[in-house]
């Protein structure tokens, strides 16, 4: 039995990744609980394990005292000296009290405690091992599916992929190899639980990091991603090197890089736009492929709303099918976007207004000048008439 127990420890450590020390500690705790429960013992007991022989022993721990008050917890100095002359008051002596007939009930109790500790140890082992893979891409094998989850085998553990994390255009069959993003590593009442996804926006980010070395080393940065999984994704990128075009880098030669990501996502459309510090330019890029005439922002800075004006013939393109284009652009930029056609908006051209003002001023000046000139001419005429009258009078008198 001892040999079989040691072999079982080795098997558990190999298959479950649980070290022998953890298993031994679980069994020790189980035997202590079983001993106290089934033999009505309240004394202080410990369990020793002989690693060489594979034997467990129940030991009662008693303290050496001058006068014994409770023989379950104490031993007299006289009895202690009889065992070993080196004992003193305050020392602890361990006596073996392993029952010869530990019994079926004790074994059952020990089994329950052991299983519980093993589950806890396995759960902690899984969490410690896979917590480093959170928000990372891993490859797994589809085991089965039901109405709620697709169960994916990752290494030695089984992860779950909820319905909202499953691509609507994909069918998952047993033994299919799929790449998933680990979104959560935790535990519940049933044990450790790993949740994976194929619809999370970060999955697109991780795929581009694998395909584009410039993103992985930080030369090109993914600023934001807006995704409707299985249909379309918009991704804003910027370059930390002025000599590198971020969009062209992500697209790759002849579109090879972005095509690899599209193939992994089952043909999902991916729009890569350049991030701009100016919000109006960023919004205009985000609405690509639609042409934008102007972007006007609301007065409330906290609301972050924008009115986008587009040509009449580009209105449907800017909005997109079922509003998808403008919806993704709003998520990408963080602005509430309202789109209006050019024909519904009245523009005030500052240059035209300035020219009109200048023309009006010039006209007014001309009119003023004409008035002054007219007045002057009238005054001159009146003066001339007066001189003629005086000359006429002089001639008459003569």
C-alpha cells in the first residue's frame, strides 16, 4: 500500500502538476480531522509522513509540566524524564496514537478532505500557470459545445468560450484548432475557470502584433480599435518614427500583412486609419472611405459631440450599412458623431463676407465723395451766378 501511495503521488504530480508536498499536507490535515472526529479526541495531534516508507503516523503532542491538569495535553516531568533525561518543563513530547482500526468512516472523512484540498491545489496551480497568459493569444482544440459554451482544450486545462465571444460566421467542431484570446483567469465554486474569446477587440491587436514587427517593438502604435466581430473592424494607428507610414506598415507589401489577419478572422473587413492629434482630422479619417467637407464641434466639451458635413452623394457611404460606418467611427474616436449632407447646411464663407464688406465700404466712400463733389459744384455755381448778377447791376447803373 505504501508503494502504491508513493506511485500515486508521482502520477498526480505528473498529470495534474500538483507537487507531492501539497498532497502530503492535504492528507495530514485529513487524518487529523478524521482522528478527532471519529475518536472523540480533543488533544493536540499531528501527522508525520515517512517519505521513504510512505507511512503516516498520528502523533499526540503533549507539554512537559510539573503537575498534570489535562493528560490529553500534558505529561508530567517524572514521566518525561523516564523517556529521556534531557527533557525539561515546557518541552513538547510526541507520542504515537495511530489507531490500529482507523476504520471506514475515518477513511471516508479523510478522502473527502483530501479531494477538497486536491481541487484547491489544482485550481491554484491552474491560476498561477495561466494568469500569465491573460490578454494573450493561445492555440487550443475544440472539445465539445453546448447551448452556452464552446469548450476549448488549452494545454492540460479546459477553457470556456461564451456565446457572445463566439464569431457569428464561424462553426466550431470537435478537434478544430483555433486561436483564442484569454480574457479571464479566475475561480468559482467549481474550480478554476479560464474564459477565452474570438470577438474581443484585443484579439485584432494581438494578431497585428504578431504580423507587424513595428507594432511589436513600439515603432507603430495601435491607438484604438472598434470592432463588430465577424463583419468589420476599424483600427487607428500612429507612428513614433516620422519616416514610417503607420497605415502602409500595417497593410504590408501588396496587403500581405493585413490579409493574414483577415484570413484568421474569417474574412472580417479591416479598415486601418491614421490617428491625428487634431480631432477634426481624426474624425475625418475614421469615416473613411467617405469624404468629409467639414467637422464642427459642440459647445459642451464634456459631451464630445461633432457635426460632420459630407457631400450629398457620400451621405449613405459615410453612414454605412445600418449605420455601421459612423457607429464604428464614433467608438474609434470617442465622439458622438452626427452626419449631415452639404445641402442641408448653410456655410458662411469668411473671404466672401470680407470681400462684400470691402465692396460695400468702397461704394459708400464713392457715394460720399460724389455727394461732396456735388455739393462743391453747387456752391461754385451759386457763387458764379452772384458775380454775374453784380456785373449786370453795374452795367445798368452806368
